[in-house]
C-alpha cells in the first residue's frame, strides 16, 4: 500500500494499484501498522515465500503467526487445509 489505509471499494483499489506503479510501496510500515492494530496472522498467497521471509525480518519476536501458502510439502488443497487448521486453532 502507498496510502497505509484500508480500501473498501473497487474504485479505491484501482486508484491504489495505479499509485503503486508510480509511488514506493510502504510495506514495512504497513506490516507494522497491521500488527499494531491487532492483526495476529499474516498469510502469504504467492510463490516462493518472499513476503513470508520479509515479514519474519520485519516482526522478529512479535506474537504474529506468518503462514506461506506456497509450501512444497503441502501443495494445493493440502496447503489450504493446513492454513484453515492453523486459523481454526488460533486464539480468538
């Protein structure tokens, strides 16, 4: 995100995506803001666990669960079920 604010409409999402093409994304600030707001689980939906590793460097020692979807040992549906299980067992 370049604005560090939630988007709730398609128009806002489109504007945000356009801004990301010409403005640096403030990813570190975004992740820190999410955790400060009470987010306890981050799920990476993408290949190679790039954001998972980045999130681990940004949030060392923080009480946050960081889950990658792209785990070779748990492909496809098995990976989704793994994520579902972790989410279901997380404290409410």
